[in-house]
């Protein structure tokens, strides 16, 4: 199974910043140490081009990001201080998702060890999301005639409001989001299918709602490719999560999504989304088990 990474970048953050940016490098180290991905299939992401980004984002917004002319308000909304490292890292994260989508179409299943920046809309970024990698990748697959219809299975604890807004009037991309009802963003957009759960739902409620939602989304979408956002933030000890899902529950989530895609006969690509556990090692553990399960399930695709 091919997996793409974009963690070796210079992104200075102020002390006490809430986003655990080191989780990406720690994850890649664990993937390598546990030999989950063959060395020749763990690949450095190529930065996304302007042409690819502009299929989703407004040219004025892209230019402000690249030139560093975002207003203070726009920077606060994104949540990262601007730097050239932020631009490079954001482009590479998008490029990793595009490349992983191509690999999934070819091999059945692939991963980006980052991505899931689903809050970014056409004209702005927000919630630690500069560019919407899943939306850009969906458009890239359509432009390259690799997929006519795409389904986005968003299982981050926060609703994918940017993705929902981008594809609000486009029936060729089906957006599904299962998320915390009272969590960020506080103004939700309408996905094609939203499942909003109360705080402290726990494993059983979460998994039952997830299965109903994913089965319905795959049935309605009739897609050629699934993009799965496997956020670590539904975890019970996540600082921003509040859903109360255990590590075992998240492993069952991953198996369920991959198996439903496989039995539907649809290639799947997974990105990691959010994760803000009190101990960064817990977030890395959750992301690692997603990649481990994906690598196991990739064998089924290869043998089918």
C-alpha cells in the first residue's frame, strides 16, 4: 500500500500552540519502525500546483496565502501564524492527498499521513486548515478522468463545513460527515448527509450511527472513489473531541469503513484529519492503528 508524507518542513509555531504539529513526524517514525509500509511505497509528497488548488480555491485567496498578505483576522481564523513553511507544508499535504487518490484508483487503497483539512472553504481557511486537500483531490481525480463521482466519508469529530460548502451544488461529489453536534464549527454547513451526535456518545452509539451513515452514503453516492477522513479526535481523551470514543472504538470504525468500501467495490483513500489528545502519543497511536488497518485491508484489494 502506498502512503505519502509531508512532515519534514520548517513551520515555526509559538509556544503553547494548540495544534500538535509534531504528530506527523512521530507517526512516520512509527510507521517506519514497525515496517507497516514497504520503504519503496512510503513516498514524499510533491507540492500541489496552483492549477490544482484553483479548481477549489479563489485566486485572490491563493495569492494572499502565497504572498503572505492575509489579514490578521484571516490568520487568526486559520489558527497558524503565516510563514513560508506554512505555504510549503500546505501545498505538500494537498499533493500527498492527490497522489494517494491516484494510488488508490490503481491499487484499491492508499493513504496520506496528513491531510483532512476539511474546514477550508473556497475563499478562506479556518480551524488549522489552509487548503481543502480532500476537495482539491476530488477535483483532480475528476479532471484526470480517474473518477467521475467521489464520496467523502468524513469521520473527524468536527463537521467538514468547508468541504460541504465547496460541493453544495455539485451532485458528482457526495459529502458525508459524522461529528459532534455541539462541537466546532458552531455554524455548520449542510453536507449531503450529516450525522450529528451528542457529547459523550461512546463507542456503541457512535459505531451504530456510523454504520447506518456510511452504508447510506455509499448507496446514494454510487461513487468511483471514497476519500475517508479518519480523525483521531473522537477519542475520549482528546482535548477538543467530547464524543467519548475509545481507541478500540476507533479501530472498529476504521475496519468498518474500509470493509464497507471494499464490499461496495470502491477504491478508498484515507487521510488523518484532527487529533488533539492530552498526550500526543495517544494521537499518534490512533493514527498508527488507522494506517496499520489500512495496510491489512489493502491485501484484500490486491487479491481481489
